[in-house]
C-alpha cells in the first residue's frame, strides 16, 4: 500500500502519485498521438490533484537528460545488459528514464529498424520497460512510491501482468488503449524469457491464438481499462473495431470507459505559435489570411479566394481513409478547391498523391514526410482539414483544426464523432456546428462532404461564424484530467478497503 495517507486527499492538493509508463512522449520521441497525450496529460493532471512521473526508455534524443539527471535505481542486468533509472526534469515533466543502451540506444523510429521492419527484440525491449515499471510501482525508489500505475498501449501492456501475477503487494493499475490495432503479439517461445507464469498462458490470461499478446495481458490484468473517447470505447466491443479483442473487452465492459483526449493549449495556440506566419485569434480572424498566403506559396498552389483550401496531415494508410480521398480528388478539384498534403506511409498512396500533384499543378501540393512546424502552418493556413478515417480512437488533428479555425471534415467514428459538431440543418439553426461529419465511410460520402464544405464556404458570413465557434470550442485537457483524477481516487479508495 502507499506509504502516505490517501484517505483525506482532495483534488487540487497534488497528493495522488501516478506512474505513467509509455514508449514515447512528445516532444522527445514521437511517432503519433500517443506521444502527444503522454507529453500533455501529466501537466493537466498536475493542476487537478496528481503528481505524475513519466517512465520512458532513454532513447538517443534523451541522452542529455540522462547525463544531467539523478540516478534513482540501479536495475542490475535486465534482458542482456545493465540498466538503471534516471530521474530528470525536462520541459515541465518529471521523467524516469530507463537507461539500457543495449535495448534503446538506436536511432530513428523507436519500434522499427532502418529497413522498416520491427526490431527483432521488441519483446525484450518493452518487457524490460514493464518489468522496471512494476518494480517502481512496488516502491523500489526509496523516496517516491506511486499510488497507482497508468500504462499506455501494448508497449506497457505487461505492467499489469507483472504486478498482478505475483504474490507481492501491488498498487492498482490502469491501462489506456490508444489504438487497438497495435497489440504486441510474439511467439509463445518468449514466455520464459519474459518471466511470465506458464499457468496464465490460457484464453483467460495472456494467450492470444497460441501466441503472447502484450495488449491482451494488459486488458486482462489491469484494474481498469480506459480508451481515448467514449464512442471508441463502445466500438471496441464490436467485431469490426475490436481487432480480435472485442470478446475480452466485452467481458470487462464494467471496467472499461472512454475519456476524451485533449491537446496542449500552450503548444497549439494560434495567438502565440512561433511556427506560423501571422498570429491570430477568434476575434482577429482576418489575420489568418496571411497564413493561407504563406501556405499557398509553400506548396505552389494558386490563390483562389472563391474556393476553400483543404489540407491533410496524416499517416498515409488505409486506416486513415486516404485511399478514399484519392478517389474523391476529382470531385474536390471540380469545385475549384485545392489540397495541401503532408504525410507518409503506404508506398502506393504516396505514389498516388505525388502523381496527383504532378497532374494538377497549382491545385494539389504534396510533401512526403513529416515536418512539425509545417503542420502548424498548415493548420493555420487551411480552410478545412480532411480526416476520413475508417476508425479513429480519438484523433488530435481535428482538435488542432478546431483550435486554429480550420474546420474538420471527419468520418463519423470514434473520437471524431465525439469532438466535431456536424453542420447539419439543426446545428446550423442552433448556431452550434463546428465542422462536417460524413457516413458511411466511402469515397462517395466523402465527396458529398467536400461539396457541403464548398457550399458552406460560399456563404462568407455563415462560414466565418462557424470558424469562430470552432476556435472557441473547448479542446484542452481540463475536463478529462478531472475525470482521470476521479478514476484514480476511486481505485485508490477501493485498494485501501
């Protein structure tokens, strides 16, 4: 049990100690939205009653933080090499860095080698992260014992297992699913080296079709499961969204909840953003035009004030529905609209969009890769952002779009459905719309949504009214951080009884 009192704690007293465990954290290491959440949520939690330390592998970009940090735990030999934990304070985050060079001193993507294949020892690497986290959760650091552990995605999925499949006392543990498509599945031959009890290699344990699933282990043994939007929590129990784990989640539905993601309002702030051409707000919206001009120049697009400029900032994958946009592009161009795209991924989709840019100079601009400052300029300079995902746990780009007055055009799924108010007749009459939703998730329906955007854009007064509403829509962490702290408090209270 925690070594300090929990009975009389109240939200706002910074008295709940939480160990976050994750494989990435912005701004240090990022491949997607997980990093943004892990980097922003602890700061929001600090304002409502939680003191968070983020446990993270010490990848090369964190070498300076390791060098300047404090050694808090020598872990000895861990999966083939020496390992230790270093505490460092960086960018207003308390980081517990797992310094194990034999596992994490590798450049580039944290999960993939230079040839784009999973590192063959990923099971060792992230089991090591989970094992070290379990030790910290049990109080291995002398002056800091967490009240609970909060694990994120499959890379931390063994944290609940190491805590629960042991006779040692353990604090409560939460697992958050950021994207169930990634599950951390490895051969059964890894059981012994992972230190998992063979007796739990069953359908009710961590076994998954004859293999070991890190994510399933977390779902089975966590005290509570959360995911990143209420709609996604419901969708996960359906075969078309559960990716083979819908039965496990349906059995645990009483312990499953969706808490909507937010964004870091300090990083994503059009009034202060240093990456954009002209800063602006909902009350000085006319200054957004300077960003549009800069974006058009950057992508070599014609200036056409009578039609909207759409953008895409995304991984180019089937999940993100970008093949639907390829099919809908003639319809977009027929309306006089233009497209600026930033992303990378599927080689076929990259080829399709590059070809579209070549065939439609001045109308389609494409940047294959990723550029964080450019993504800010695109949010500031575009009129609308296209997010036609086939499934989307929460999504953050639509929240950035709302914040920057770039109206989201989204498929009605997951967190997209929870965060964008469709500009249908009722919402327009009530003056509450903030973007556009479409279903079914087809090229035809996406084309219809593009037509709706173009029609709405033609009504200057109505469009600007919707943009200002979008910019005032709450997209930060305040409400969700309180929900997390309430969940933490309930688990701590239950553990104390």
